[in-house]
């Protein structure tokens, strides 16, 4: 239990610094955009409405973003660039960061222990499991890239 608690505390400190830093960078980027040639676009009624919605309802989105993969950084950056008040952002950061740290400390340590035992007792099976995980990750990445690229274009049909 001490190992989980220590790991969770370390991960919590890391996530607070990382997400808080991303929020700060977003805040500075938003301030810079407001002073740039994009200031006219940013001050439109639609943008101000979206900004007010994020300031008001963005805290739950920020908190839940810590339980997703790949959305945390965007949520924290956007919260900063849209000037979410710290009184709303900080509770979301503390709550979401705690959930993230506990999840990764418990599930992460459990997975590492299982892999460690697997490698110690059945090395070949351990290597096979890690290879299968790597292949699965590569497959997901390739699938997402192909899906994002869209259907292949038929260049022969375009030439005629």
C-alpha cells in the first residue's frame, strides 16, 4: 500500500505541474492572440459566447479530461487560452489530477507487477505479451492515420 501511495503522490505532483503549466501556456497564448491581428476574430460575438460557456461549464470537462487519453493537454490549454477563472479551473485540476494519479498508480503498478512476474516465471510468454501489445498499439495508430487521411484517391479517374 505504501508503494501505491508514494507512486500516487509523485504522479499527482507531476500532473499538477504538467497540467497547470499547459494551462499557463494556454493563458499566455490567448493573451498574445488577443493582441495580434487575430484580435478581431477573437472578439466576435460567437467567440465570446463560446468563451463564456467554457468559463462557466469547462471545469467538469477539465476534470473528466484526466480520465481520457490524448484530450488532457487540449482541455487544459483551451481552458487557459479561453481564460477560465482560476476559481473554477483549480478545483477541476485538483480533482481530475487526483483521479488520474490514483488510476495510474493502482492500475499501472498492477500491470507492471503482472508483467514482472510473467517475465520472471515465463520469459517467452512475457516477450510474446509485450510484442502483442506493441503490435496492437501500432495497428491502432495505423488505423487512425488511415481513417484521418480519408479514402484513397483514384488518380487514373482524375486524369481522364
